[in-house]
C-alpha cells in the first residue's frame, strides 16, 4: 500500500481565492494528501473582494494580507513554491514544468488544478469620457 508521502502530490497552480479555497476543501477530506501549491507571486493569502474596499481605506498590500505564505503552508500542511511559473504541461505523463528563475524542472502530479484566475482585459474606448471608465 502506498502512503501519502510516497504519492505524487496534488498540484494546484494559483494562490488566489480559488487555489486556497480548494486547499481548505481538500484538507477537510484528507489531512495527509500531499499538496503542492505553485504561485507566480509570494503566496500571501488575501481576499480579492476586499481589495477595492481596502485600497479605498488607504491600506497597503501588507495591510490587506490575511496570512503569509509560511502560515498557509504550515496551517494546511502543504508545500508552497512561491515566485514559480508554469512553463509547460505534459498531461499524458502527469507532469508540469516549473521555473523558479533559479531552476527549471519537471514535477509529477497525481491531480492538477489550474486555479490561476484571470487577467484584466483592457478596454479600448474612444470619446471624451473614456478616461473615467
């Protein structure tokens, strides 16, 4: 029988609301499953819905943080790879290529979740009021 530490991890790409919410749900079902969370940022947990309110109240990034990457890794018993980007996927081999800027390597996984959110789509509007949109 394979133990949790011998299995390939569940790899979650993205440390936003979707990524950390999934980690919370997974831990409710299995406290020992190996989880690797990969993020291009530092892995700090914050609430995106509170960003506009927080910035409106003059809070900076540190003031909006709910928990550091270290706290999240310890609280949820996971490996966290901050400042790491996905550069390639090989779904047939169950591998993802990661690049931390210092090294590039292939990581095997049992399950893969891409929870990297969305990018802002710039609006190209014309007219006298376009700068207010």
